[in-house]
């Protein structure tokens, strides 16, 4: 009889938790503010553009012949951002800034050329 009571109590507790879950329906405790959402979107976009610049530099280095410099353009960065990250529109200045930053960080002055500084 003691085992039956424990099992019944366990099932009742489970039903109470399931009922509470249906009532609460997984609602957020604190809704996401517009300001934080916009800041997160800006960080993601910036990070994606930097990654796009890295990918464009790597692709240009693979395409370059053995003794020729790799040519990386702002359009390459824009194309990679559209293709890999789904950005519908990337401003030239934004892509050029990302390319300049990654160009200097990757020490590309030795073996690359770019139009990002124009």
C-alpha cells in the first residue's frame, strides 16, 4: 500500500507540473528590448563582415599565381557577405572598413593588393 501511495503521489506531481507548463506556455520572463536587439544585430553584422573579409582574402590568396600578389576587392567582401551570411545590401564604406581592418591584421601588405584604401 505504501508503494501505491508513493507512485500515485509521483504521478500527481507530474500532472501538476504538466498543467503548470500549459498555463505558463514558456513565456519569456523579460522581453527583449529593442535597444538590445539592435545592438546585437549590429555586433553580428560587424562580425559577419570581418569574417567575410577574411574569407575574401583567403580566396584571393588561393586564386593568385605563385609569384603574383593576391588582389582583394571590396566587391569580393560584399559578394561573400551576401552569399554566406545572407546580407541583402552591404554599403561599400562598411565593406571597405572591414577589409582594411582584416587586411592590416593579416599582414597582407606583403602579398596582397586591395582597393579598400581608395
